[in-house]
C-alpha cells in the first residue's frame, strides 16, 4: 500500500515524513493491511452480487385451467388433430409431440397456436383448419392442461392398480408369502382398505417404514442386542450402526456407544421379511396381494 504526499507538506518540514519515508513505513505494514482488508472486500463483493442476483422462483404448480374449456378443447382436438398428433397430443402418425412443443409452451390463449391452425404448414403436411378464435382458445387450453399435467409430477395419478386376483392373493398371503405369520386379516389388517387408497396400500406393504408409509413406529423400529466381552447383555432401540461403531439406548434410557469390533451385535429388524419378499415377489404376486388386501374393508 502506498500513500501519495502533497508537495505542500514540504520536504524540509521536520515534522513531516518525506514521501520516501512514508513509502517505506507503509511498505512494511502493507502485507498486514492486505490480509486484513482483502477478505472483507471480497465478502462485501460477494454479498453485493448475492443481493443483485434474481431470486429463484419456487416450484409452484400453476392453477388448473377451466375444466369446461379443457373438455371442449379435448373434443375439438380429438376431431381435428388427434389423427396426426395422437389422442393425448403426445405425437402420432406424422405429427410431433405437442406437449413438449416450444411454440405451445410459449403460447398464451392461442396467440401462437392460432396462426399455425388457420394457415397450416403445407411444407410439413399440415392442412388449414377453419376454426373460430374461441375454438382455438379451447384447444390451446386443452394443450396447456396436458402440459401442466406432464410437467408437474405431483399431479400424476396412479390408476388401475387393483388388477390382480384376490383369491390368488389370499393364497399367497397365507402360503408362499408367509404374511400370516406376522399379520392377520382380522387383527392388525382388519379394515386396512378403508385406511389407505390402493396405491398407498401397495406402497405401504412393499416398503413399510419409508416415507409415505405409516405403520406405528414401535412395530417398525430396529432393536439391537449388545453382548460385552464381560458377558453383560444390553438390549434396546438401535440408534446407529456402521462398520466402526454401534449405538443404542438401554431400558433405562441411557445412551451407549461402542466400537463395532469390541462387542457382539445382533440386530432385530421387524421389517426384514418385507425386504426379503422384494427379492422374490413377481409383479403378479404384488397385484394379487393388493387385490386381496382391498377386500379387507
């Protein structure tokens, strides 16, 4: 860091440092000042950039369009457009996918779609259509509704899940699946079909204990039995387990942790049978069991 001294100070003024002396003095403390102020300047610059950066929009689902307009547009699309673009606008015999079309995505109330519909695209084999502005607006609304449904996964609806054979599912439940060794149709599973929608019920018995499945936590929590070298045995809920350490709470609520190789560890997982079944289930087995569980209302 250097300081320029005005000539008004005078080189002969004994009370004033000369430029050379000042330069020498500041040259000696320059590294210190650099270390002191440079991080502050960098931080201030970063904060300034962050403040100026555009804020990211949340992943908000836009409101649903008018359903009456969607229905009208779907009917018009089916009559005039589906033979090339497919009944759901996903593309068909010679016509492109309109759901992912840039033009359709940028369209507002048919302002970009209308010229294409009214004028056609003869070079691509698309004829002209004599439709009113209101009809084109309805078709555009239908296309935007389809785009909204495809773009936002939260709107996806699982349909026709219950396709299996309930009798075959009951036989598997009480036979090869050995589900009845832990569960009862008249006990813990009584009226289970009232508590869950079909897709949630399928997810719950395939992946119990995971997010979206909600059996009581006491029934799904892993427990562990620890045997110390002294012979002492402790049992309780498992808190952590890896190749290095194991941790648990004992019956008194005290927390313990040991090196994994210093104790004998026995883990008891009430959901282990479900994990094993995932290796042997066929698609038919899954849907047959679901069909059976759906009878338990």
